[in-house]
C-alpha cells in the first residue's frame, strides 16, 4: 500500500510583499541570505510587520526594464519566511529567508512603496511508490558519484544529502550546486511534479559524472605525457653526459 503525501499550504494570505531576485533562485526547504536594496528592503520590512512571509521571484534574464513588472518576472517563485533581518558583513541590509513552498505568481495589487502580488501555492503532492523509492536511490547514487569525484567536498555535505528522505527536499536541495546555471535552477523550480523533478536531478548528475570522468581521463593523459617527456629529456641529457665523458660526439648535435 502506498503512502499519499500532500504538503499543506503555508498561508491563507491573499497577497504578499514581493522581493525581486536578480540571477538567484530560492528553493523550498532551503535557507538563504539575500542582500536588500531600497524597494526590496521596504518589502521585507512590510513582511516583518505582517506574517514574516514574502514572495521571492526571479527576474527574467531577457526582461525589458520598460515593461510592467509582472512581465519582467518568471511566473514561478517561492513563498519564504524571513527568519532574520539586519546588516550583512558588507554593511548593506539583508535578510535570512527560509523557502517554504512553490508559488505561481498572480496579479500585481500594489506598486508602491513596494510591490504586492496575489499567488497560488503549489505544494508537493506524491505517493510513496516503489518507483519513487527507486528514483530516490538513483538520485542519491548519482549525487554520491559526483561528490566522490571531488575530494574537496566536506564529508558533512555528503552526509547531509544522503540523509534527506523527502523526495521534494532531495531534489530542491541539489539546486544550489555550482554546476547548475541560473536557467537550470529556474527550470527545476518550475517542475511541480516530484517524479519529473527527481528524474531531472538524476539525469543532470549522471551527465556531470560522465563529464568529470572525461576531465579526469584528460588530466591523467596530460600528466602521463608530461611525465614521459620529462623522462625522455632526462635520459637524453644523461646520454649526452656519458658520451661527453667518453669523448664521443653527440649524435644529435
């Protein structure tokens, strides 16, 4: 018998203050520190006075600054809770946010002094089927293979990833890998189906592993070639020295 899981909605608020993200994607189940500017700081301050909830939506890379804000933004973002607000080490204002749930952006209801939007939450819905368990095993294996190819990765990170048992959490926590581009992160955020999200993560890390294997092979070939050339150079120099001691002419002179 399968276990049917639905993550509940996190708020009944009809609208929330919106913080526009530049080149950044915030996933559910993750904690991120974000710098703030004037408008985003006003949105964060408003959220702190209300429910501490805020909409985080990334601006499109091809956005036209002259177009309405709604047209500049991706349609899928994240409802997040502001856990802390203050000054960052750089001196600028910032917030620590915890992503809670995916959200589809609705209509803009306010422009100034900060934007507000309606939204529709898209919580994860899935069944604990044998197929899902197999997918999670494959994702863990693919991630482990990549992490094991990178000796500098702390063991704590490996242990953390291996400990994640929720399929949505597992897929979303991989989104901060430096291997992902901004576009790939946004695509992962827009993947509502948990099964499809896991497949994308599995395939992504399998490709990364194949790439790392090729890179490692090329590095080894270069090292072997350099070592061979160094040995041959040393032997030639040694032969010249012997010939010189014997009073023979250098055949390569």
